[in-house]
């Protein structure tokens, strides 16, 4: 099931690169990420109420001290994930302005190599099959995304920094997701990411509501599917050992 969820997430995110590129024709990167992140958080609120309807009896068995500890861990995880996600998505969104969608997709997906490499320093061992899978994935992504005119530019460097930050985000999710409710943590991370991106939007950009409306299709896809669905599906999958 975890592998199926990750496959669905990959499909959603693959299409999201096109939506992000189109959206940048109307709004700035911080504005785009502010709106998409707030949408991602809002869409998860009813999901939390729906999924937690049958958990009230279990919650009553937990002591007040354990509840406080769980809330603290949940809040800490959500804030850490939100900060990492904000940095990663904004580097990616800015980088997309200066490179092609195909190159951005390939370079971002390099986190599949970076994650196990960072994991080695954290004493997380990977089986030979995982390393083989990583190699095959990188080769496949290169063949899909890159043509013979491949070169490294300013936008590519920004997107590569984004790949490193996404790797850090994945490792943070891997650490917290077995300890907390993944949907709640995703909801918190999106609001944290949205607030941080909103600060950048107000300081560095001049947001215009009419421009946001012109990009509504791209923002809606990125907010509801890429953010609300994609990142939430990944949390339990990573927590199940699919890092």
C-alpha cells in the first residue's frame, strides 16, 4: 500500500511542475506558494475531523500528560516540516523561472539520491536493492527529462538547492510521522509554510488579487492535489519505512 501511495504521489507531483510553471506567468513565487500552502492546509481540516471521528474513545484512555507530550511533538514536527517545506518550495518556484520544466523535474527528483546519502551520516543503512532502484530511477528520469542541450544554469542551481532541502524535509517527516498523526502534521506544516511564504510575499512582491485569479487553475491544482493530497499521502508512506 505504501508503494502504491508513493506512486500516486509521484504522478500528482509530475503534473504539478507544469502547473507551477504556468502559474508563474501571473504571480510571483512567494505569492504562489502562499496561496497553495494555505489551500493545502484548509483542505485537510475536514479530513482531520472525518478521520478522527472514531478515535475519541482511544483519546480518553490517554492521560493529560501524555496528551500534552503528543501535542508538543505534533506541533514541533509540523513547524519543522513547514519551515523545511517553505524553503524547498520557494527555491524550486524561483528556480523554475530560470530553467525548463523538464530540467526542474529531473534535478528536484535527485533527492532520491540525496536522501539515502544523508541517511548514511545518520546511521540509516540502505539495502543494495534500494541503491539499485535509486540508480535506475535517476537514469530513467534523465532519459525522460533531459535532451542533448543539457547545461547547468542559475535556475538549475536553485532547483538543486531545493532538492537538498526536500531531502531534509523527507528525513524530518520520516522522524516525526511514526510518532504523530500524519494528516494533522501535514495540516500544520502547510499553514506554517503559508505564513512564512506570506511574509516573503509582502516584503519582496506586490500581490494582486486579480493576478491570483488569473492563475487560479494552477494554484488550485498545486494547493489541493500537489500539496493537500500529495504531501499527505507521502507522510504515512514514509512512516511505513519507504524512505
